[in-house]
C-alpha cells in the first residue's frame, strides 16, 4: 500500500514538530520545512527514534517567503502525492514604529512570515495534492479573532479569508481546507521568547480551563482534520484556545 505523505511547514520546532510527530505516529511520511537545517535534522532524527521509523521525517531547508526556495519542497517529494499539507510556519515579527519605511518593513515582515509562506507553499503543492481526499490545514492564531497582535493579527486573519476561497476552489475535488486557531501555547520558540511569568499567568487566567495550551493540543486538532473522520469538514476555523475566545 502507498504510504501517505504529509508536509508540515515550521515542522522543526514547537507546534509544527508536535504535528509532525503526531502524523508520523499515524503512519505518514512527513516532510518538515524550515530555514534552519540543523534544527530540522535534529527534529527528524528525534521523531524517527521516538516512533521507531527512522527516515519517516525528512527535512527540507527552505525560506518559504522566497518563491525559488519553495521549489525545494516539490523536488523533495520526488513525484509523490501530498495527502496532508499543514501550513504552520510563522510567528510575530517586531517593529512597527518610526518612519513610514519602518512601518512598511514591519507589515511586510508579518505578512511574509504568516501569509506568504502559506500561500507560496500551497500554490507550489496544489498540483501535487491527492484528489480526492487531500487536506490543507492552516495554523492561524486567536490573535486573528480578538486582535492584540498588530500586523501579526492582521496577517493571521488574512489566512481565514483566503482559506474560505481555497475551500471553494478545492471542494469539487473533495479536498478540504480548514484553519486551526491556537490560543496561547507555551514552551515554543515563539511563545518562549516573548512571555514573562506575569504574561503567562495572564494568559492562563484568560482561559476557561485554567492552563496553557501545549503543542500536542494543537497537533490533536490537526490530526483530527487530517483524518477520515473529518472528511465532511471544510471551510471551518477550529479554535484550540481553552475557551479564551468563543467560536466565531
Ligand atoms: N505559541 C503560541 O502561543 C501560538 C499561538 C497561536 C498561533 N501560533 C502559531 O503557531 C505556529 C507555530 O508557532 P510555534 O509557537 O510553534 O513557534 P516556533 O517554534 O517559533 O515555530 C515557528 C516555525 O516556523 C518556521 N518558520 C518561520 N518563518 C519561516 C520561513 N520564512 N520559512 C520557513 N519556515 C519558517 C520556524 O523555523 P525556522 O526559524 O528554522 O525557519 C519555526 O519552525 C506559528 O504560525 C505561530 O504564529 C503560535
């Protein structure tokens, strides 16, 4: 039987690494994509050992804001079809004050990191998606729904609008497109960099469940959307936020 293939952008760290691990556990071969090869190599090796499937996770080093580098993911597929594409790469880029040129750089950096990475990778992989049955999953943020992140919020919110159009485009081929929108997820490079103990406590207090989210919480939602159980779910935003924002 053909082994299923998943592509996870930002799969070398944090939420993406947890998603890649969950999909390996479900029997997928997984390509993880990021800019730092040593980080990707270490995660690929760790995941293979953990699941007793060495070689199941393969690193692809590419800056997904660069159209030329995105082609490396297609090359790494070596003709195989993609069952599941998870656009998880992103994060908050700082700046935003100063000259208009500074403002432009801040907005471009956030749109590039969170929107363009997903758009370019998806466009490159569209011809290689399994039809029927393929899955496209976008990792957004609660910041898209409640604000608070400036250009980051706007870039993540743009993923939602684009996901709806993509769901319309791919629906007739029985390919689903959904967004997973995490709340605060502790212990990733992204959250670790910017979180003081006070901020962490504030985030916990904002949930109904009284704890931070984990990368595994988000991976479980992605795993569901990738599964046959979610075959009739498309064009949806699934919040994984401990109740910090109600569904919308
Ligand atoms: N942690 C949270 O609280 C939280 C909450 C809501 C949403 N999110 C979202 O969840 C996703 C994963 O975040 P995380 O918390 O797991 O943080 P993270 O560990 O910093 O993960 C971000 C990943 O994206 C990759 N990446 C960034 N820019 C890239 C580019 N231009 N090309 C290729 N890869 C790129 C990074 O790898 P390289 O640096 O090696 O490229 C890294 O592996 C992000 O989209 C983030 O916005 C996180």
